[in-house]
């Protein structure tokens, strides 16, 4: 999938690589298989470095240099600031995705466990405390 994204749209490839990196850090199931996902990430890093992709990268570099941001990063930042309401949903989505949620045992997780983490399972198996 990453290879297809690399040839279809470079920015999607970059986002895919970033998603793998963040998911390996933030997701407990992916941390369980971190070696496999690290291998996928390293293959993704190696793909642009292969000699048969150098012409493609040169073409991308030429297209990037033809853009407005090439000489004036302040223009890009001003454009971003002027259109902040249009970017707000993206900022909110990233904030919600990154906000740690707590499971019933109090451990902080990126995605709430809904009772599936080991500390919540041990709590369910112990008898409930009696209220006097």
C-alpha cells in the first residue's frame, strides 16, 4: 500500500509513513508487533532511496520548486493564519486523536480500552467491594 501511495501521491505516502510511526508508538496492539511494523517503515524509507526512483524524485523536486512556498515561507504561514477556520477541523481531529483517555483502572491510553486491558480484566474478575 505504501509503495502505491509513493507513486500515486507523495504527500499521501508521507502521511502513511507518519501514521505507521505514530501508531507503533501509540497503539498497544501495534507495539506488540513492533518489529514487523518497523520493518514495514524501514522498507518505506528505503523506497525513495532506490536508484530507479531518482528521476521521479527529481520531478517532484522540480514541481515543489515551482510552487509559491519555495521562496517565501512567510506567505504560506500568512495564508495558513488567514484561513485558520478552514484548518480548524484538522487541528481538532488531531487533538482528539492525541488526547489520552483513561480506562477504568486509571491507566492512560490513547484509545480507551473498553474493559479489554489487563488491569480492567483483573478488576472484573475480582469480587465487587461491599458497601456497608
